């Protein structure tokens, strides 16, 4: 493309591309797209956006097309890449335009120069940085600003490169420009301060802009002098906003410096603490500080207090000198008066609810409750930041601060002071364990405060119930829980709560259910189900009403969480009360289509609901199975959020299913894609497969085993040893449940198992699993074992008997790899099943077989102390429903299936003692007394003695 002749054509196309008329716009865009790969096109664009006489919109569009072209065509390896000659010309043209009058275009030009610099600087563009440094020295204000803007974007982009060679180049570059950038920043800062003092507002704003750009480019430590001048700038002054941004940037540099370079920061610890504490925790900052600055200062104090780099080792002599120096500075700074002032200010000043928070409570109580219980990250929001700092300070200096806080509890100046003080006592519950008799406090004061119904007391009630929730898992006698349940029930039955939702008292309810949740933790040994049961129906009913009435997604999630916790705690005793919930959840699921996190909460609730309903959960299948189908379908976008909980629901549904249904069987179509993911959910997937096998082995294997086998073959190509074991356990269970069909359907996997045994698999757990699989085939499907042995003999180019001998020999050698008693007995039964035999190879391995049998007998035989006889402890003769206490969970349907299956499993239905005796008798009959005696003489005499002892009385 000839630049001179093409300029007018390109200019016309760009002009048309800015049109609002699509009939004009679309053809122009298509034409420009065709020119993107034409040589010279970007040179034309450069000329157009450098021409300040042209329309701003046209120039803007030219810059954007140029910037997009860098991403697509600047790299040498890119299709239709720009020639080196044109790139050289473009680079030269880009750094001649530091006088762009339009801010937005100037920013885009700076960004595109940075994009080129990322690819070409410094090797192909060594002159870029020197030219930028010279340009920021000029007296012309506009040119200086544009050069600074470009300098900032270039350094920011170069600093983002992550390859080692690129980082080394940037370090060399930074070393060369750091001192200059530092002096530049100091110059603009001093100029700004002088202009503020002189009252030259317009000039001060311009200087402040240059100060910001200089600091961003250089990332220098804080110069706090600018903060003092904020007193002279009114809140409505246009300079105020930029000044606040500058101050935040200063503190951010400090925080980054502390985070990434804690040891070089040590000389700044004292002045940083003095600066932050004086402005945030004394009168110095009154009327001057602003929220974001307070947050930054609190983060600074927190990071210094908590920094592991500043904590000496237990043995002081083992600590580095710089660590000891940092610790000394902190110790000297955090004196008793300083800590007392910080602690009191945090509680009495920063824990108070602001007017804005109170107004939000009245206007939108649910949103306020969500903010209080969740909120933004502690790094950016004042209230959570304050609480995190309080916790860290209290944890590190509890000996000093505990008496301060207890004094505040005992000497409250007014009722309104209860809120921040109770907040502090709740947060520090673990630290105050030995100093507060919470049980007495609860009975003698807190319960009474919960019963004050005056409207003005709602703040106190909310904080009291929250405080109780904080202490429940720390120090709360089990005997007091009924009192707490009654208090919770009383609050939940408040007419304002039931009839006027949403109302300001709804905030109290949010904290009430939080307290209820804290009183029901699964791992809390103090919880007693029988204490809670008298309140179950009322509380569950009120929770369900609340779930229907609240509107905030986060509040619904919170209520669902508590409902789940209640169901989990009382288990099957929830059944009489869940009818309404079961009817409502499908509606809630439909309403939450755009709220995946709420759907996750619904899935969790369904998990506990299915566990509570047991076999009765089959009535939920019209709703339950489509939910599982959607949640575990990786072709559906929501699976990213729902998959883990969906798999858990699928598993418990199978475990509690009384019998297979076509719809439940059909859901398994999702499994193939899930196995391809090879994610952390594989273990749950294997459990689901086992669940189907236990539920309906024949129907399941006939429908899905072939596809499963293909998936397993792919998985085994690239999987950990643990993963391999999990896959083979699935195969072993299938053969155990359905010996004929299981072995046949998973036949493609078995040669690899057989091969692993013969080759002497070196990982014990894998070898144990191999032997378990082959043991099942040998014991429960001997004809299939024979065909497998024939197949493997051909592969190894050996006689069948020779290969069988190698198998037995390796089995005997690696018996110690098998640690589970069930598998050890299985090995003994499997090898004994080869007897009686006149096969010389089997007879040759007879000694090893007997050794394994005696080892297994030691594992499974127990002696009756009264009769002195031995009995196989693994035998199961009948199925008994277990007698459960109130706190024990009843067996699932799958547990029952496993028990019934065990009654048919040779491991649990065949006495190893009698089986050994019968096989040896049969071998004796086959060989005759003399031949059998000769065979027994191949066995160690001590092993024979132990064997005879086990077989006494048969």
C-alpha cells in the first residue's frame, strides 16, 4: 500500500466507520479489515492519528486499529507479519508525538507504544527509554506529561514479563532509570507542595498528575509530607480527590515494599508505625483522614505485627540479627500506653456503627446483614479491616490488652457502648477463654438482654445473639443449650419477624440463625440431639417460613445452610417435618437459575435431606434426578459451580436408593465425560460407579460396562498409583458382586493386571490390588481364569503350567504387600481353589500355598477361651439390623446391600479352617497317603505344626 496514494482512501474509510448509519459503517469496517494485512497500512494509520487537524473520532479509531494490529501482526512468526523495515519506520514515528492534545488519544498511544516495547525493547528498540527520559526533562508542560504517561505504561508493561531473561533485562533497565525517576518524582512533589502553599490550584492539579505518573513509574517509598498539606485543601477542592489518590498510592508502595521485601523494610518499621498510629489512633488525624487511608494504615500496622519475618526463633540465638532488630523496634514501639490507646480506639471508635450503616439497616436490612456477616475483603473495607487488625493485635499482645477489654466490659459508660464492646469480646473469644466466665454471663445478663423488647434495644439484641454464637464453640456448657434454644425460638417467633419481613428486626433474625448454626456444629461433642428435639418442629417450621420470605440471595443461602445443619444433626427424625421444604425446593431451584452459589446451597441441603429421608428419598426423584443431571453435565456451563455438590448428591442418592429406576440409570450417561476430566472429583466418581454396581450390577454392567472399560483404559495410561488402585477397586467390586458378568465386561483390563503380577509390580498397594482382582477371578470364575491364563501364556510365549507356576511364586513372594485381612483370606481361598490337583507345577508350589494359608489362618482365626477351639472371625451367617442409639446414623440402603452381599461372598461365607481341611483331604484322596505325606514333607515342620493346631477338632 503506497502511503501517499492510500492516505485519503484510508481516511475516508475511517470517517465512514465512525458513522452511526450501519449502511455506511459496515462496508467501511469490512474494507478496513481487508487492509489489515496490507504492507504500509499501519504507516498510513500512524500519519492519520498524528495529524491533530483531523476529526478526533477518526484519529481515535486509527489508534485503535493500530493497537489491535500490534497484537495480530507485530510478532515475526505471526501470519501476515509486518516487515522489519516497516516496523523500524513505525517505531521511529511513534516517539515523535509527545504533544498529543487529546487525553484519551494520548493514553491509547502510550498503551500501544508499551505493547511494541514489550516485544521489541530493548533489543530492537534501544533508543526508546533514552528518548523518553530526555522528553520528560523538557520545559513544555504538555510534552512532559505525555512522555511521563508513556514512560509509566512502558515500565509497567516491561515489569509484567515473567521469563527469566526478560526479568534480567528489566532489572538492568530499572537500575539505570531508578535514580532519575526518583529525582523526577521528588521534583514534581516539591513543585506541587509549593503550588498548594501558594494557592495556585490549577498548577497544583497539573503537578499532582505528574507526581502520580512519576511515582507509578518509579514505585518509590512514601514521602508523607504531602499528607500534611491535605489540611490546607478543602473537601470540595478539585485538588482533594487527586491528593487522596496520591496518598493511597504512597501507602500502597509501602505495603508492597513490606510484603515483598520485609528485611530491607526494617529501617522503615518505626517511622511507618509512628505515622500510621498517629493519624489513625490519636487526635492528629481528626478531620484529615479518609476511609481508604485508614484502611491502608491499618493494613500496614497489621502486616508489621503479624509478619513472620520479624518473629525471633524460640531459641533467640538461632535468630538472624535483622530479625532481632525488627523485633526490638516493634517491642520498643508497642508499649503498654500505645497498645492501650490502640485497643480502646479500635473498640470505642472504629467498632461503632456509623450513621450510614444505621441508615442502611433501616432501609435495606437484609443487605446490611449480608455486609456484616460477609462483606468485602479485609484489605479494602474498613469494618472487616478493623476487626482483622483487632484480632491480630489482641493475639500478639493479649497479656496487655485482655485487662483493657475486661475493664471496658465492667465500666460501660452507656448502653450504646455495649455494641462495640460485645463485638470485641466476641471476636477475641478464644483469647479470653481463661478470663471470662461466659456461662455465668450468659445466665445472669445476656439472656435478660435478649428479652428486652423495646425498639431501641434491637441493636443490643442483635449483638448479644451474635456474641453468644461466637462463644458457643469456645466455652459453653452443654446443660445451658436448652436455655439457648428457647431464646432462639423466642426471637424467631417475634411478631415483627414473622409478620413484617423485611424489617429492621430481620437483621436480628439473621444473627439468630447464625447463633443457631453455631450451636449445631457437626464436630461439637457437646451437642446432644435429645436436648434439641423438643424444639425441632418449631425451629424448623420458622426456618422454612424465613426461607420463603427473605429476598436476598445471600440470606437464603444462610438460611439453607442452617436448615442443612439441622437435618444433618437430627437425621431420620427430621422426616415428619420436611414435607413443605420438599415441595418448595423445586420452586427455589427454578428461581435461582441465575444464582449458581444459591443452587450450590440447595444441592447441599438436598444432600442432607436425602440422608435424612433414606429410602423415602425415592419420592423426590422427579425433582432430584434432573437436578443431578444438570449439575454433573460438563456440557452445561453451570457445572463449573455445581459439579462437586452435584456429585455428592448423586452419591448419597445412590446410597439411599431402595431399587434402581430407569431414570436413575440414565443419569449415568454423564459419567464418561466426567472421567475424561481426570479431576479431583475422580474418587467420588468411582464411589458412584460402585454405588450402581451394588444397586443393580447386572442391569448396570450390561448398559455401561463397555464404555466404562474404554474410559478406564484411557485413565490408566496417565494416572497416579493411587488413581490406578481406585480404578482397579471398581473392577474388583464388579467381579465380587457379579463374578461372571464383571470378569467378562472388564476383560480388556485384566491382561495388564496379570502382567503386573508376573513382572513384580514394585508398589505394594498396587500389587495388593492386582492380587485382589486376580484372586476374585480365580476363586469366583475359574473358567474365565483358565481362558485368561491361556491368553497370557500366548503373550508370554510360555506353557500354561509354567506361567501358572510363576504366578503362584510371585503371589507367595509378595503376600506381605497385602495388609487387609479380607484380601489375605481371599488369597488363601483363591490358591486353595487350585486343589486338589495332579498338576506337577501346582504340587511343586504346594509349600508356598500352605504357607499363605497358615498366614491367613493367623489373621482370621480367634480362639474361644472356654472351649479352646478356633473360629473364623470373618464368617457372617445372617443379617441383623443394628441397634442404634439416638446419636448414631442408621445404615443406608447401600450398607444393607453390602451386608447381604457379604453373606454370599466366599470371604465371609466360607470357613477358611474347614476349606483348608477339605482341600487337603481331597488332595490326600487324589494322591494316596504315601504321595500326600511326601507332599507335606516339602512344607516347613513349624508351619505343619501350626496348621495342625488350627485344624484340631475337624
